[in-house]
C-alpha cells in the first residue's frame, strides 16, 4: 500500500512549529511536496530567520513522517524566506528594506537602545540581513554600543554607505558629529535629519531595519510614525509604575497612526547580585505582563538587570555577540524570534504586484 499526499499532509498537520505554535500545514509552510511510492520529499518554508532552529525543525518533521506505514526515503529541506509586509496606510515599504521595526519607549533610561542593538544582532545571528538606524538624534548611542567609529563614505556625493560591525549595517548621526557636540536642534530639523539618515543611506537589501527611536511621544515621534513605513513596533519598559505610565502612552501613539504593536519587552525586571546571585525585583514585578494583558498585545520577554549587559554594551560588544551562549543572549534571541514570527504573520505587501497607472491628458 503506497503513501498518498493526503497521508503526508495528515502527518504534517500533527507537527507543530515551536516558534509559531502552528502546525506546518495550517501555517502554509509546506512547499513542493512530492510522494513516490513510499519516498517523500518536501520543503518547509519559514517566514522568519531561524538558522539555529533549522536542524531541530527538520528532525521533528522527519520523525513525524517516519510514523507513516511503509515510508521509505524522506528528504526534507528547511529554509527561511523573509518577505516585505504591509505598513501604515498611505505609505509603502522602501525598495531595499523589507521590514522596518521601531523599538520605542515612553521615556528614557529603560534600556531601549540596548534592547534594539541586541535585537538586531540576534536577528543577524539567525541568518537575516539586518540594519540598525539610530534615530535618537539628541543622544545617539549605537556607534558606541556597536563599537563602530569613522565617517560614512559617499560614492555619489548624495548618499552614504552604512558602516557595519558584527554583520549589522548601521547609520547614525553619531558618525557625522563630534561625540561631545550637543544637538541643539528644534523638532523639524531633527525630523528632517532622521529622514535623511533613513532615505539617503544605501541599505544593502535588508530583511529587517531596526529603528532605535528617540524616547517619548512628542511631535518628533508622531511625525516619524507618520512618515516612516513601519511594519510594527516593539515597546520597551521596566516594571516600574512610572515607566509603564509612559510606555502605555507610547503604545497608544502607535495604535493611533496604524502601526501594529509586535509586543512588549520588560527590561530590568529583576536584579541579580554578582556576588551571591540573590534576585531582587528593584523596579517592581509583573508590570510589563499586566500592560500586555490590558492592551491585548504579546509579552515578548523579560531581561534581568545585570552588570554584564551594561559592561558589554559600553565596551562596544553587546551581549548577543559578547556571550552568545549565555542566559541573557538566549532571552534576546527568543525575543527576536518572537518579533520575526509576529512580522511574518502580518499581511504581505502587495504594492509591487500592482502596475503604476499614469493618466495623461492629450
């Protein structure tokens, strides 16, 4: 008795992708399925970067198919295919940037920039092409965190090449000014500078561009949210009530301009003593999760307040690259996978499918 395509699909419908929590059939990940007698070949197409997960996913699919009676050779190829997804109404994705992810906070000092850089590095570690735009014009910190120095080159006198480190392309006003020079600019100048950094940087075919947003919810943030084509936003907060108060405002701001919230990251959730390992919830407990419950958004994860995370960022080698197998790096990587899965489940961008219609008056 030979195996049918329906038999294989029935078996695959019982195998769950650990990252999406959907089975591979309902998740529409099964491609090029072929059955020849007892031999089976298929592709599993993931909509998110998963370099560290591919072997385990492939093994789980093969193990599931081996339960079929009379099965012969099994050939399974697992790969990632990252597509562009829809942005706010009236805007369309950039030509060489598939998805822009804004990392924001209602107030400063909650670890937004540290989260942004580690999120970018984690996505790059999973095999994605990633860029990082330092949108905090008043306080650019990404050049220091990524250990990047120098001035961007220009090949045409109109645009600039992104600098790069640890496999991440980066653009920042910090590369163009003296480190001690204060940016005494009004809002319109800051907005214009940021748009120039975004649009006049020659990003090289990015799957994701992480935007380290300025803290707050003022005119600058609102203007950026309306002019930059964003796929989704990540909100960073601490469990402290005051931080949560502002984080909720940041979340509402994105909702008002039609940008989906990909989830909330709770930073400094618990302090771990470097001497004795004692855990203490300095800034409170469970605030980020409660906020997610109140607004119906995903809780992406919680980071501890540790000396190492601060030291690594200050040294220009953030946690994901400084200690890639450590506990904190594992948390950042898990958050990055959740963000990428959230993006993959958004509606795909179809603007390139439609022809441009030009009306001429003869």
